[in-house]
C-alpha cells in the first residue's frame, strides 16, 4: 500500500522529508510537533490519493483495514495499561510507541481521562 503511495511525488516528498529529519535529528524530531504535522500531512495525502485511485478497490480495502487495525491496536494498548494499573502498584513505567501513534495516543488518553475517574500521571517526552 505504502509503495503505491510512494509512486506519487507529493507523497514521496513527505516520506523523504520524514526520513531525512529522523536521520538528522533522531528522537528530538520524532517527539516534536513538526513530526506530528508531517505524519498528519501524510495521512491527508493518503486520503487524497485514495480518492484519486478510487477504482482500486483492493487498495482501498487494504487502506481501510490497516487504519482500523491501527485504531484497535492503540485502544487495546491503552486499555491494557489502564487495566494493569488498576490491579498493580508501581512507581514508574515507560510506554514506548512509534511516532506515528504519538498524536492519537495522546488524544485517546485525554479522552479517556475526561470520562473515567481512574487516571494515570502521564508525562510525555517533548523537545
């Protein structure tokens, strides 16, 4: 799926920029607002390309399944952390995720803690 997107200059340019900035700045970039913005631009471009390639039903199904699984995986990871934390005591823990999950995980945590009484003391690494 992503190889298909990379055939288009607009997507390849964003992907190359993300790669170069990751290589140059490492975790400082991966934990930055700039990275979040770039990931978001790539997702918007993917949606645009999917509309452009609407005749490719297989690619559309793969795309849809990929992001459904992405969403489910994030929800399951957070649910596992909260379930474990309700049952076990600990002082500190680390939750390591890929940069592409950063923005959505942070939003899911905010949403969860608005609706639930149980809260964790999250600290997010930022530069």
